[in-house]
C-alpha cells in the first residue's frame, strides 16, 4: 500500500474526536504507524514502547508495569469506535491486532473506483443508544479513571453490534457528574435507550452496576450488578469482561433490544421492513421451521431491495440462504443456495467490513464449500470485528471441531454460552459434538438432550449416536422411531449432513456405528455435492 495513502489515513484518524483530546493516544498511534512504515515493525515491543512513547526509564520492566499493554487495548478500542462511526467509509483501516503492537493496514475499498455520484445513504434503521458516563461511588475522586475506562469499554463493546447505533463518548461526556432526567437526555440526544451505571472500588474489590433505561419514559427495564476481585485479574481484563457481558445482554441477537424491538411508532427509519426483518430473523433461530424460514427469507429479500446498503440484512439473508441446504427448508436450485449465500455475504462485508453478521455468514459459507483458507481468514476477521457475538461463536465452534481443533471449539462455545445465559437449543449441538469427539459420551448425551427442536431437522440424531456408543440402544426405540418419521431417507440425510459440515471420516463412522446400535441402519454413500 502506498505510504502516502497510509499517512493520509493516519492524519484522518488523529483529527477525529476520538483522538483529538488525548495527546498520549495520538503519540502512541503515530509512533507505531511511522515505525511500521519505516520497516521497523519487529522493534515494536513492550520495553521499547514504554521508553519511546511513555517516557519510562531505562530500567522499565513491562512485565511489572502494564502501561503499554493497557494503553494498547485502549488504542484498539478507540480505533474500533472510529471505524464504527465517522471512519466507516474510510478507504484504509489501521488496526492493531491483539497480541502485537505492530499495526496492519487494510484497504476497505478502491478509492479510485468509487462512484462520485453515489446517492446519499438511506435513513439509519438501527436502534439508537447512548452510554452515559458511569458514576464513581468509591468516595475517592482519584478513582474517576475507573468509571471513565469502563464507560469507554462498554461503548466499544456495544459498537461492535452493528445493528445498534451507539453515540460517541464525546457526545455524552458533558453529562458527567450531573443529575439528569433520562427523558430530557433521551430527547436531547435523540436516542431510544440509555445505559447508566456506577462503580464502587474498595480494597481489591470492584462492584459495577449497569441499567438499561427507555429514554422516552425513563423506565428502568434491565439492571445487573457485577462483582470482581481485582487481586486475581488486571484492571483492564476486568473492564473488558464486564463490558462484554453488559453489551451482550443488551445487544446480542438474543439480547434485550432484539427480543423486544421497536414498534412502528418508535421506529427511526422509513425502511421499517428492513429492521423488522432483522428482528424476525433473530427469533427464527430459536425455533426454526420451514414456514418461518420462507417468511423471513421473503422479508429479507424485500429489505435488501428497499435498502440495498443494509449490511446486516445482506448478512442475515446469506445465512437464511444457507439454511435451504442446512435445514432443507424451501430449497431453490437456481442459483444454488450456497452460491447465493456467498454472494450475499460478500455484499454485506463489502458494504461494512466490520459487520460481524456478514463475516459470520462469510466464514460459515466458505466452510461449507470447503474453502478452508477463506474460512480461516473470514473467521479471524469476524472474531476481531466482534468477539462478543454468541451466535457467531457457536457456529465457529462446530466448524473448528470439524477441523480437529477441539481447544478452539471448546473455547468458542464456552464463551458463547457465558455471553448468552439462555442460549437457543442448537448451541448444545456443538457441546455435544465436542464431548463426543473427546469420547465423553455421557456428557455428549446430556448436551444432546438440551437441543430440543431448535436444531433444523433430525435433532434425534445426537441422542441416538450417544446412546449407541454408551451401549444403551435398548432405551432408544421411541427416539429412533421419531427420527425415522422425520427423516424418511436416512442414508441421504447423513451423507448430506456429513458433506455440509465437512465431517471427518472417523467421526462419521462413529456416528453411523452409534445409530446402528440403536437399530437405525444406514449405508455409507458417496459424498454429496453441496452448492
């Protein structure tokens, strides 16, 4: 990438409100970018940054003084906020990957190919929200930095959910420490919801409370408290953990805002259908069915015609297209479902490269098509875009399991369940498969029994394969009968499922063996071509 293009982007970022008021962050970002441009990325280590950027003495020890690591995480958060708001259409993205201090530069689109006559964006369809400055109840003014840091972390975590429009901290900072009527603040900021809260710090203990307020009425509709022991974790880890839980409870696909959703009189968009489709699609995954799938697919297709630049609708539509194969719902052959899914996912990511829904659809579709290099690249981008998106983590978990990485698979599903305490039943398909692959068939059976009918079709498969491996096939007669009723052609069903999910031959053999022991006979078939 041309050096001048990167330098112009750096100046654009430094001139934004997210950086204009903080000399230290400007100096940090400028230093790492300029070092990278000079070919000295390898020298960007904790010690060197402490001395060169933060004026630490020569005996500075980054393992004892965590200033570089803490400030690097804050820098990542500010960059995420910038690119989630005013920098959304910038041609270049400057990113600092976790685990490194060296920046990477990504081209969002080709500025020379941009059409200068592109019409203005349609009205923003998203639910609007403002995070008010958290109150410091510690009795020590010196603890204000804790409240400020947590406020910033929660804004960054919420901004990763692209269906929520989150105001910048600089917009709400003027309310810090002032008594405020939520109805007046909501009207002043023109938002639907406010997030308010407080921190209390004593000894090694930290208590954070957070509330979701409906701005129009001042009604407190969600409240929670988080207690953490600061002797066990670093302050930044605690802030990041609490912010992730607050954001997920409010904004994740099964969170409060999407469960309730705006009514027509509350909506802030003329393209109301587009946003309602997003909400309907969210609920579809709790209890998928052919009728619900058809309805949501039709609505999302209409939504993308109403608002062709709605990245979230394109991403959701890509997943719905994939369910024509995954669930066998309303299959349309021309063009094939996964080809349509891939085109829709790529369209979503082209519109908004940080939209986790589009990236989720992209890595999932590439996985199904056997493009594992493309899958890994898109999955990495999805995690970077939103590590707190439970549905995406649950799907990534099963993909990692099929690729043989049970450590990553287990980590992703555990985080998904932590962030979504009331997960849809299909999350348990991943925990079942992981335990089954580990040879822990009792644990796998417990997970299988929690799937229910939230799985697309043939959920009985999971119980049967576990019972068979446990030598308890005699208990499975009723389950086997239900499975045969739902799945008339078991051979075709298994071959298709194994092809879609890239099931390794050894695992496929174990599954068939478990079914046979339960009296469900199947024969191996050639791999089904999936498009």
